[in-house]
């Protein structure tokens, strides 16, 4: 295909942009859009890997005493599932959307540091590949995604799995911090004239706040990873109690990182929801200032709640009271966002596209995950239910029913912008219902399993009704869930070839990314429309005709 | 094997009862909020769905007092929950003070050791407790982090090496209660069952006296052959039996083994034949466990099982 711009036309697919042709253009790219696409594509690939691991686990757990997998294999699989979904799938998916969208949404041509941006992606990819290389290098890590010491010490985990785990997380962690610094600088320095911080799209706000969380939280993990590597390779004793180290120290380090990490995984989804719901409800977001400031509150509080992962470690009551209070407090700015989003829908004219359906399901499922989360802040209940299947249900309601559903809304919403083609709504609806039914069928019953005493991370369980039945139900619905996730890939492949041409603004969006072509040209905008409010494209559409024409002339675009 | 029912909401101690009550309160609040949110979302989705010819919706950007209201109400609900939390914590696991623990729980990869004080007695995988007495358990670990959890009897407590934890349990019904290790602790985390036997104070006292005595070895021919085998092989490097020179503490104490209900922390029902099969191939029943295949012949395993099951 020739360059459509040479003949005055507009590119309607990535393949029509000459700068993006050839493998080398992707390997050597410092274009934030290509890097964003690489992030998202890699994340989806690892999503499929993580789903495959989940399916293996669900097969093993279908009935009590199943011999499908040995305990050693199961332990590697659940460790890799958790690590993959958090570090190889969710974080890069969020980074992908962030580095793709932030420059477009603030009217910039690229990130502040394009080469650092590329370095962040490649650090992630090679870190991820190194983690999976462990399978061929003597065994994958098998200590869970939070790898509690002293199980990870050389005396208990003999193989190289933990070393691979720690090294690859360290490499990816360096990339994450670099990308987060890049995002902060980009938002602070590259906004188009008129785009004050109070006019930033909420997705950018959430990403901005999120980047501070990454910058401040990841170093705690990175430091702990260096210590465990030193323990294992240099015979230091940071986490070895028999030599004067502390087993609890690891937990403190890990959760000082790990709890902000949960918000790192959730905030960008909040941002997506805050973009999708207004556009499809045809209403301005309800309580912009409130949504932005409550996100800042979450960011601060998220550094003061980590001990709620350690309520059963026998800490003093003084510490427990403080962390119970902070854990309940953080539920307020998180929970009330739900009401802002419902109020945005209220009185609107809601178009239930696939993106909006995912956003709606997010509201309900994330609420369920939030409420089970508050249950853990009530410490005595945590003393019963922590480390049980109730936790497994909780984290999946937050991170799958919440974050991933939110990101699916984002994928359906921005796919046409990224590729120039609409995803099939018919396949989208099918995927949505498969996911909603599959997800709730898989995880709702796990709350009950936890209450009945089923511990997490167990490769088998006693034949004690109704544990077997509940596990069988969960495993059966997991098939629908897995099919729904695979269907995304099918939809992407089909729509890239045969999808309807999107046009600049297929949904009637209001933020700047919809003011350029789909896909955007390598330098993003020919001219950026004037920004006089939070919704520059709304202003253009609603201005009196004379002003509108003037705005068009001033802002340009391609028409 | 008959498995007792186990549930957080089927409390058999005042501690578990307090937690269950708080859980019911929490669940009720959560149910109301969940139904409210779901109802609002469903209503909005139905009432405000786009219809052909819809006018442009009114652009409502927020009402301060309404947002303040839906910030204040959840805050108040959480404040109530926080007060209830603090109250329940004191009921369930109050600070220990100078009270001496009644039993020390030592978690191992992948079995449980219970050490009683005066008169000193040791038991493995089966914790005996007297009905109605409020006991203080010291929870510790010999290797990695484990967690002692018996849902019917109340809270769980991590077993962290170098960091002892304390747990109060006052069983108020006789019977057997099942629990499990709740903190992932390596290969056989799933098969590290806890069995708590609650019996009348008189029965408990008798059990404890019996347990404190060195077991009497069996006098039948197979049992005597098995005893010689036990002394000759490497068993005693890891296991202990009071009254013999076996003092190993890597594996469970085997004195009074014949009186326990299960083998290998709940993996097998304890019968001489099951023990024979276990001795022949422990890795088959508990893959990855620290008990090696001792290379016994079938006859040797039978003799050894006779000896161990005969220790009374």
C-alpha cells in the first residue's frame, strides 16, 4: 500500500503508515504509540500464558485427590500464574495504555524521554523472558508471587527458580521506575497550551498519580530482591532467623511495595472507567475534582496500609489498630468513586457498546471486591479468612472483575484509535457475556470455599463435601472464562483484517486523542485543537458555527 | 475416613463465636451496600439507556452536598465497624501478659509437633485439649513460615521462625476438629492437616499422663523384629521414641503412634496396613515430603508397622 497521505488521504490502518513498516521499525522504535502497542501486545500474550496456567490449576482442583499434577509442579504453576498476571500482564498492560494515550491526551508529540520509554519496554520484555527461561534452567520459582522468606532461602528452595524470579523482577522493576518517571515528566512539561492540571483528562490524572506510586513503591521491592539474592548467593542473613535475620522483614518490605502495587494495578482502570462512562452516557464526568483529589488521597493512604497483609503474624495491638483504621479509611476514597460513576450515568443517554458494558460490569464486580476487602480490614475476620479461598476470590474480584474488566472497556474504546478499525461489537458482546458468566461462576463460590476452611495455594484438598462440588463448579465456569479471554485475540485478528473503518472519533469522544486520525500519524497531530475546558472536542461541537469554524481553522485537523 | 464439617460460621469456641458474630454484621452491611450499588447501576442502565431521538442530556458536573453525603455515610459505617473490630479483637486474642502457654505448637515442613509442659509430653499431628478450658497456645516454627488454622475454634496464627505468636482457644464442645496449615510453606503445604481432639478434662488428664510415659513396646514376634529394625535402620536420625535412643526431631515423635487417627499429617487413616504401605513408599502418598524411601522389603515394612502400631 502506498502512503495515503501522498495522495491527500488518511491512513485507516497501521499498515498504511510507512514509518511503521517492517520488523526493524518496531524493534528500534522510540515512537510512544509503537511502544504502547508493543506493551499491550506483550501483555495480552502473557495474559494467555497466565490463563493457560490458571486452567491447569483448575483441572488439578476439579476433584479431591486428583493426580493431574504433582505438588511440585502445581506450586510452580500457581507461582508463575500470580507473578505473570501481576508483573507480566497487568502492569505492562497499564503502562501500554499510559504511554500510548498520555501524550495524545495532553496534545504532545511523544513522551518526554522517548529513548527511556523504549528502554522501559525492552527491560520489561527481557525480564519477562528471563522469568520463563527458569522452566528450562532447572525449575520455575515455587514460593508464590510474594515469595515469603525464609522459604525462599537457599536451604529451603534449592533450585535456581527464586534467583530467576528475583532477577527478572529486579530488571522489570528498573524499567517500571524509568517509565513512571517518564510519565510524570511528560505530564508536567509537555501539555499543550490551555491544558492546565485542572483540565487533564481523568485517565491522565490517574496515570500521573499512579506514576508517583510506582516511583515510590518499586524501590522497596527492588531493595528486598537484592537482599534475598544476597542471602541466596552471598550467604548474607537478612531473612534467615537462625542467623539473626528476620523472616518478618521480608513481609514488611514486600507489602510496603505490594499494597501500593494493588492500587498501581487499579488506578489506571479507574482512569479508563472515568473516560468511558461519560462518553457513552453523553454526560460530563460527575465530580471531576472529587475523583482526582480522592485519587491523590488513595495514593498517600496506600503507603500506610501494608500491615493488613500481615494481621495474622502476631503483631502488637497498637500496630493492628492503626492499620485497621487506615485500611478502612482507604476504602472511603475508593468506594465513593463508584457513586461518582453512577451519578455520571444518571440522567444520561447511555449507549451500551461493548466498552460501556464492560465499564458497567466493572462497577458491580469491583464493588463486590471492595466489600470483601473491607471484610479483611475487620481484623478478627481476617484472622479467620486470610490465606483462605476467600482471599483468592477477593483478589480476583478486584484485579480480574475490576482492573481487567476496566482494561477491556479500554481496549474496546481505544482499539479503533490505535488501529483505525473497530473491534467487532458482535464478538465483543459474546466475549462480554462469556467473561461475566465465566468470571462470577469461577470466583463467587470461592468465597464459600474460604468460609469452609479451604486454604489457598493447596494442590489438593480432603474429600469433605461440599468442597469438591464447589471446586468442580469453579473449574467448569473457568472454561467459559478462558474462552472469553481467548475470544479477545480472535476479535483483534478478525477486526484488524475486516473491521469497519473507525474514522477519527467513532464514539463521539471529547478528549484530544479523538481529534487526530485513527491511527494517529507518527507525530500525532498536525495541529492541536484549542483547549479551553476539560472537553475540547465537546467545545468544538457545541460552539456557535462561526466559532466552530474558527476553532477548526485554528486547530486544524485533516478535514 | 469420616470428615467432620468445618466452617468459620460453625463456631465451637467463644473466640470463633465472636468472629462469626462480627462476620455476620460485616456481611449484612456489605449485602446492603452491594444491593444498593447493583440496584442503582441496574436502574440507571435501564432508565437512562439511549433511545432514538434522545435530547442532549443535562450536563450535571457535580453537587457538593451530595458528594459530601456519600463520603460521610460510608465513613460513619466504617467507624462503627472499626469500633466493633477493636472490641472483637480483645475478645478473641487479648494480649498475653505473663500467662504461660499451655501447649507449644511447633510447625514443621509438613507436620505439627505439640509440646506440653509439666508433666512434659510430646505429641504429633493430633492436638488434645480439655473441654471448656481457655488455653493459650504458643505458635512457633522449626523451619519456614506456617500457619495454625482450625476454623471451628477461631483465629489463625502464623508460625514464624524467630517470632512466636500466641492464640487463645476455649473449646466448648467435645469432638474432633479439623484444620490445616494456612500459610504456603513449600511442596506439601496442602497435606499438613491439623487434628484437634477435644475431650472431657478427666479424659484429657488421663491421655496426658499416658502420653508423658515412655511407650511400652509390643511383645509379639513381629513387633520385636520391627523394634530391632527401627534401631538398626536410620529411622532414629529423624524420629524420636521416648525410652529408646531415638531422639531425632526432624520428623514426628513416634511414641504412642498407634493411638493416633491418621498418618503423615492427615494423608492416610492410621491402620497397620496403611502404615506398611506408607513405610514402603512415602513419596507416593506425600510427594516431596522429607521422609525418604528406606528401601524396606514388604516383610520388613510389615514388622516395622507392627512395632510402631504396638507402641502403647
